[in-house]
């Protein structure tokens, strides 16, 4: 026998003796080792997180920000955290700059089906108010995902609407008026389709639908006030005065949002069936090719200049849905680079499960030359 074979044989003999000795010392009642033991002992069930659990964890996350420490939060070892669409470490971002937790304007949402919770509210950063939209995902009692979208430099006319949330966004929907989960998601996506198609008939707008963006009321205004588009349309106060009274449905039919190339991805991630709210983090893409908008159905306003783009708006958007209709829309966001990463997609999601239908965007694909 060669030295190599002898060594292998000796090792095998020693292993066998060790196993016999272990068996002799083990208690008679010891469970079997190996696969048989796994089969005999059922695997632990995943820890579910109820509505109260999800809201509680979301509150703990938000309240931890101005303490500048994530200590005590149940974080998964592989937790992912993005702020302003960039992946950053836990402990950076608002953990550094937040100086006050929310007071009166705060909305908490929970979706036990997807294991996610949401927050939309005003906190302070370096003692100035900012609008924070946040999301967490929970698995086995641990926070696995966190997303922050921040609107800074809030306008005074918007702050008036950021003192307390609209009742519809925080009230439960009576059981007889709730909308099935799938139809809630369909209604939210129909809103984006409505923008892409310049068609108010595409989405189920309620007659009392009102939209707020960074606190500013952008539909159904009896008294005209500044909107987020003012900077892109200097000198258009008279035109906005005529557009301002339009509701959600009629504003879409005016084609005033035709400068938006597409909304991709949409990332509608939280469906709070109890409150009737769909909440997500869509990306509004502005290619910048629309430099003059043709307005439809608004006497005295035929065209409007548009000086906006190329850029993207990373938004947070929520929809209150009762009896299948959209009643309240609450949105915030910040301007990012054109086709900037979202923080949650491997590549810019040019191919998305919802077909691009906007007449301006149908032929467009990123990185190609199209005729416009």
C-alpha cells in the first residue's frame, strides 16, 4: 500500500471510531442527526407583521431619524436603503440632517399583504420643514428595505396645506365602500395612463377629486395660486388663472401635462385596503422635446410655452380610492437627472409592463433617434 492510500485508510478508520464514540456518549433520547432530523422538526414559520406591527415599525423608523441613530431598529443584515434615489448606508442622509420628528402633518399606511408600510409627512431638516415620503418593507420581523423621497424648499402657499392631512387620506373606508385590491391598483395606474394619453376619461376620477403637489393645490382652485409649473412657464399667470379651476378630469383633457413624456417605472407598492389608499414612488420622465403645449378646451388659452427638461421627477404619490373612484391625490418629489437610476432597478426601465401610449412618446426608446 502506498503512503497516500495508507493515510486515507487510517483517516477513514479514525472517523469511524469517532462516530462510534459519539453514538455511545449521546443520550438515548437524542434526536437523529442529518436529514431525518430536519424532516422530524418542522421549519419555523415566517414571522408575519400585522397592520399594527407595520405602522409601529414605520413610526419607530421615522422617530429615529432626528435622534441620529438607528440603534434599536430591527434591521435585516442585508437591508437596502435609498434616499433621493441613491443607495446610502444606514446612519447617513436624514439620520444626519433631521432635527425634528413629524408633528401634525403625518400619514401612516400599512399593507400586510405585501409586508410594507408607508409614511408621508412634514419633518424638519436643519430646523427647516421638508416633506418626507418613506417606505419600509418587513420580512420575518426585520426591516429589509427603506426608501426616502424628500421635497425641500417648500413654498409658502404649499405649507398652508401641510398643517394637517386631508381627512380622506387618514380615514378608514367603510367596508361597504371599499374597492378590491386589484381594482385599486388598476385605478392608480389608470391615472398615469391618463397623463400619458392626455385623456381624462381613462382614469376613474371622482367629481370631487383634488390633487396636491408638494402641498400646492394643482386642480380645482377657486382662487389661482402658484403651482410647481410656474418656474417652467414664466409670465403665464393669466393662462394658469384659466386652468386653475379645472378638476382632475378636465385638467387632463386640457393637455396641460403633455410635457410629461412617460411615467416609468410606476412602483405602486403599498395598497392600504383599510384606508383605501394606493401609495408608490413613480418616476416622471421629461424628455424636454415639448417646448410649446397646445391647450384644448380652455377659452383664451391656445398654447403655452414649456421650458422644462430633459430631467426626471422622482415622485411619491398616493391615491384615495372609494367606490372605485379617485378622490384625493397627494404627491411630492424632487427633480433628478434625465434617466437617472431609480435606486431600485438594475437599469433604466425603458421596457415596462405597461405599454407607452402617449402620442408624444409612443415611438421613443432610450438611446435611439426618433422623429417627433
